[in-house]
């Protein structure tokens, strides 16, 4: 699209937004209603953002990549730019113009700079001299999220003056260093040489007495400390009234007087006189090579430090705006799905209550089953969200991935239907990993169902496991540490994905399926689970060529494998039980339900609503065979703290954590002792009973 048309279109869109907002405000005023809080907050945020955008001293623009004649994502258009952009870069009316229109000869170089930022999401910072203007720019670029926008934000400062000054100072310093070494034998010549430069320069001997100090350095001492040092004065004596600055400075001079040449960034002064300096220390030798002192070139870089801090604050403000937009998208999707689920639950319970009130008890069973089904769907949605955010509680176990995949083949065939052919290729050698097997099963089934949906007319799904030895280059490409990995791949020959859809494949609540046929959390759940397990996910797809999803998981070597997989514990006959279970949860409803299960299983139970009371009972001698505890509890003692204290009294105590939300930080990253298990709320009572039976045995 020509730049003029694009710019005109953007102006029309902005005018339309303004008219729409004005109309909303007039309607609200006419109806006597204030603007909706969300709309007002959004308008305030946009106003603050626009003010920040236009008031910035730093040049700022947003570029959007598109497929050009030179290939995919081979050009970009400027969609936003502030006034400082034109002032610093010397380019007016940049909005709507493409890169290759502006600087066709330099286009490939800028694409090479910003393209990796778009693809990897890793920000970059560099200095660049503009060929057209000869200006030096300090440039920072980072991707605007979500990645599907194909947008990169670019911040830059004009540092031409600083670069020229630094170049001149370097030349001057080189000349001075040569002349100082030659003139050290005659102090008068040395002083004359030092005074010849505007840079701050000091020369001291091995006793830390000044051999030379120029006017710029003396003026700085006067301004910072109220001192006027002269040749022959002792640096420690002069600085004695400023102990902190003196200690910092003497430490640096000591290094230089031992023969070390180095550059240090340091702070001196207090209050309004506080400044940052770039200090370049070098040892000083006589014409015979004997160490006789050291010299220092000091540059005040306080303004540069302030500019960098402002730049970081601006970057953080933009990132925060992106985060809020992402949160808005996520919460909107959650609210939509949960409102539907809550409507199903409340409606079913309300109908059940009405039927009971009319004495029609025999008709309530379908509505109760519906409420239970909807509760299960809500629990599944929460688990998927936790998986997407990599905050779910995992229970890794050593498993043979080949065996897991082979064992699921029949289930996958039934799930995808007879019109889909399944091919399975497994690695010849052992393919083991420490991973949550149930989550891996869910991920594999999810990928196969997605593949099925991409082939409504039938097709082929290929499942493959293989080994991958990731050297430095491969590991960098996969964003993983170098090492031994196993790859689990699911490929189909379906319709594939366009680049636009592929870019958003992992976005939560993004789906191409019709309404009601997908939550948009499938791939994001797989991605979160694999990343939380220390692995990586890569998706490759082209329209009409199918899709391949590769899960890369850390592989266990043979030396780390157990001699054999543990056998299931033998079940204890109910009549022979004489065991006690301690139950700790601050929610009375949970204690009631779990207590009923324990009573039904024939166990003695003792219940507490907080960790302190439970620990006091253990300290008083209460004997228990299993501790069931919530993770997050009020009162200053959470579940993990209770268990740590309990195991001091009862080493090897068996513990079952029940948790309603992710507690990765409390539970140490999801890796537990063999006597510790986790059950996530909500859970069925049958599942709870089975887990208790497994642990008590």
C-alpha cells in the first residue's frame, strides 16, 4: 500500500476512534451516567501514554514488519513516531513510510538489526552512525507483545556530541600519556603538560602525593569537597574529612600503584554534589621502565547516567503498558469462559432446588450431573491456565517416554477416529526423562487432537521420538542449555497455518476453531508445561503443507536411572488398619469433606484449622501415619513450614499436600521427596481416597 494511502487510513481510523469516544461520552452524559470505569481507565492510560510519547526527549518510533518483494518480513513501515524522532534523525513525516522508501541502500542493514528482535523477542542496544547525516545514535529496540503484531519499538538518543568529544579525548589522552612519561623527570614540564588538557588529570607517586594535578581536577575537588589540592600534597591527608570518598578513592589508587591499568565507574560527593565519573587509571614508569606512580584521567558522566536512567524508565513504562494490555486480553478470555461455566452451575443448582421444593426429587439427577460436569470443566480450565503460566505443581517421575507413547497409541486412534492414520517411530535406545507423566500424556493427546482438527477430510499423524545432542549452536537456536535431549514430535499433513496464525499459536485464548469448539488454551498449556519441565517447544507449519510440533525434553543418561522402576505398594486390608491421619486446612468445608473420606476408609483422624495448632499437637506427642495439609494458610505458618517442623519431630513422615493454587515457590519448584505427594484442588473424593490409599499402603 502506498505510504500516502496508509497515512490517510491511519488518520481516518484515529478520527473514527475520537468520534466514537465522544459519542459514548455524550450518551453517558445524556443518560446521567458516568463513563464506565474500564473505559475511563483506558482513556486515562491512552492520554498518559500519548503525553509521555510526545514529551520524550529521546527519539521513539514503532515499526511494523510485513512481507515485501524481497521476501517474508523483508520490510517494515513506521506506524508511530514522536517529535523527537524528526529532530534527532533528521527525517520528517516518517509515519506511513516504509524502510525501503526512506533508505533503500541501508535497508538490509536495519532489517538485520531489528529482524532478530522480532523473531526472538530479545531486546538489543547498540550505537550506530547514520550514513545520511553523520549523526551517532544510541539505539534500544524491543518487540511489542504479542509477537503476532510483528511490531518493534525503537528508542534512540543523539550522542553525536559525546562520540566526538570521546574521540578527541582519546587522541588527547594518547598524546598526553606519551608526553607525561617523557616529562616525568622534570616536574615543571610535567605540570605544564597536565595543565594543557581540559580533561581532569592527576598524577601521584608511590606515596600517594600529587606529582601533578591540572586546573579541571582542582576545580572539581573544590566543588565536591571544598579542597584545593596542590603538587606535593598527600591525597589521604587532603581527603581525611571525607572518609567514605577517601576509602573508595584510595582503593582504586592502590590498584593503579601496583601496576594495574583499568577503567572504573565510581560515584563521589553527596547531596547536590553527587556525581558519577569514568576513571581511567594507568601506572606511570620512568624512562628505564621503573614504576614510579600512576596517573588518572577522570570524566564526569553524570549526565550520561541520568539519560540512561530516563531511558530505562521510559522502557519500563512501555513494557508496563504492554503487560496491562496482555492482562486485559487474558482476563477478558477468563471472564468469558468462567461466566459461562458459573451460569451452568448456578442454573443447574437453582433448578435442582426448585424441583426439591416441589417434591420432584427423582428429576434432579440430570441437573446435578450437569453441575458436576461443569465444575470439572472449570477445574480443567484453571489447570490449563496454570500450565500456560508455568505455575502448576508438577510431580516428576522417571519414565520411559517410548513406553508412554506406545501405550497411548490405541487411545489416540480412538480419539482421532478411523479416518486418520497413525504412524509411530520410536528411538531405538532408551528414551527416559524425569517428568510428570500425566501432563505429558495430556500434551501428546492435545497435539494429536489438534492435528485431527486440521485434517477434517482425513490424513496422517506421525508421532516420533528421537535423541538430540544439543551443542552450543543448536542449544542457542532452541534457547536451551547445551546437553542431551529427547525430542517428541507430532506431525500432520493437514492444512497448516498461515504466518499470522503461527505467530499467535501459543497465545492464551487464541483459537481458529468455531465458537464453542475450543478454548484456545491447548498449545499454551503444552508450552507452559514443557518450559516448566526444563524443555522447549518449536512449531513449524506452512499453509497446505501441514504442521509439526516438537517437544524437546531433558534426557536422563543411563547412569542416573534406577535399577528398576518401583513396584506399586501393596494394599492393606481395611480390617487390619489402626492408623491415624492428621488433617490441616483453614477451610472448614474442605476439612468436612476430607474427614468424611478418612472416616469411610476406616482411619482415625485429627483435624486442625492452622499450622501452629497442628504443630503443638505433634510436639505434645500426637502419633500420626500421614499428614494431609493445605499449602497456603493464614496465621504465619504455611503448609511447607509446618511439614519442615513436623519432620524435625517425625523424620520420614508421609505428607500429602492439597492446594487450590500454584505454590511453586513454597514447594521448592515442584520437586519433592519420595514421601511427599501433591493433589490439586478441586479433586474428586474418589481420587483423594485413592491417593491416601497409595500413600498409607
